[in-house]
């Protein structure tokens, strides 16, 4: 009992200190001071003074993958070196090592170098079972997100928060920059289309770091049965959400560089269509194509790491190469590029039977049936964007409550 009281005291003292830091960050931003220029960016996992005390003498579970590292050193290795007791690791889509295909089921495993059990949250279970948390005192979450609703690391975050709340376990989220934190865009998710690629009523690009997003999940009471997670967010230091952040480790197999990450919100719509977004090529999410397109850019998708069964495997197709798009221009545009979707649809003769997959995955990605209907009806990009306006304005009011930077 004494140890539990001590843990809670440390927990809420740290929360108080970090809330003060958050207020200072907000004041600096309002005063026009560029926090990113004061000194180099430090990620939440580097802010060790804020969370190491809470791990002392505790049985720790990590929610982590290959991105849970800094300067080539994985968080697991850092914590073990410091003498902390890591009892297990929960791994999201793509697995602990980040090599599994999108949608590929991942089995439980043992980490070869440390012998620590790895429990998959993208296999039989997407939510930690109560028995998986019974030998754990505290959970530590550190995964690099890309800030897009259908990128499933935030869905894993939701289920981890829910499991922690139900088992009365504190959760520490080590915050990381979001490469799309500087804007919001896209249709708001509608309840009818909720799935693991879209669990919350947010736009496609929601403009929050993963720590801010965790606060929103709690604050908006999105966890089942109105449970509340005992959450603490370890801040990034010297972080400016309005500066381009290039993820140092590719967050998943088909997002190999900053350009693919910036194009991803716009090109991922193609995952619900017959058009390929470049999986099985050297330019995943940096090109798109189809057998019925007639362009000068020719490519042949093939099996590779992270794409065992790409669309049009071993078939020569034509399409559009986006690898020369200016990264800074893309970042500064602060919006989805619907022009790619409209272009691809027109190049396939505006034929919905050819363009859209029959499994309604397009609707799950869009979060609404409206976008499919708007394409079929020949709506312009401006008309489509206008239909998002009220939803985005309402969301921006909600988002303001959870901004830390």
C-alpha cells in the first residue's frame, strides 16, 4: 500500500510539473517565440528526468516497435542499461521490428537479444488482455505516429489506454513530433464507418502529437464505458509544430522517407481503389498507377520487403511519378491533395465499377460515403472541400483544448 501511494504521489507530482511546462510552451507560442530555435529538439523518451523516477522498482510493460529509439539506441536497451525491470513489450501493426506488411497478422514472439516476451496487438488481440497486465505495475508507450487517422498506431493507443484504465494501471506516453501536426484536413469520421483504421470522430489529418491525441481520447471520453486512463504525457522539448519534422526511422515499411510521409494522407485513399499507390516499387506512396492509365511513366510492382502481394504484381502499368514533388511546398500547403484522386478517377474513364473496390474499404478510409458519391457525381475539389468545412471548424474547437505546444 505504501509503495502504491508513493507511486501515485510521484505520478501526480510529475503531472503537475509537466502541466506547468505545457502552460509555458503555450505562452511562448502566443508571444511569437520560436521554441524550435532555442535549442535542439528532444523527444519525450530523451526527457528522462520526467519519467525515470516513475519506473523505479516497478514492473514495466512497453508499447513499442522499431521506432522506439533515438540516435540508434532502442528504448528497451536504454531502460535495461539503467536497471529497470522490463517484463514485456506490446507490439502494434507491422510488429516489434516493423517489417510486417500492412494488414499482416503478427504473432507473439520473444525478443532475440533480450529474451523479453513480445505480445502482438495486431494478431489474435488488438487490446491487451487483463491477464497480460496482471504482472505489470506501469505501462510506457513510445511509438512514432504519422498523424493520419487511418494509420493504426493511434488505434493501438486507444486500446492500450482502455486496458490500462480497466486494470487500474498508469500509462506514460512519451510524446513525439507529428509530421502533420501543423494543420487539419479531410472529412470527419462518421460512426457508421468506424473500424481499426478509423476509431474516432476526427478528420483524416487531425493535427495532434500522439501525446496530445491521448489527452483527447481521455478528455472526450472515447474509451468504452466512460473509463478514464491514468495518463501522463512526457513532453517533447524545444518542439515547434510549425517546422517540418522528418522522421529519422521509417515508421512502417512503405513510408521510407519524408516525402512519402507527407504524401501519405493524400495517396492512401488509393488503398480502397484498384489504383496502386506504389507498393512493391522503390517509390511507395510517391507514385500511383493502373493498367488502364495511359501516361509516360511506366513501372512494374513486384514483391519486396513490406509488400508481399502488391496490386498489379509483375505487370507493367503506367501512372504518375510524384517523387520530384517539392517537400517544402507539400508541407506548407497544409492540406490534402485531392487532385491525385480526381486525376486517377478521370484517367480510368470515371468508371466507379473499375475504380472502387467492392469491400467498401474506401469508405472506411474516408470515414464517410460522401467522398465516393462526390467523385461519381463529378464534384470539383472546391465543392468537396466545402462539404468538410463545418465539421473541421467544430473539430478545431475540440482540438484547442489538448494542444501542448
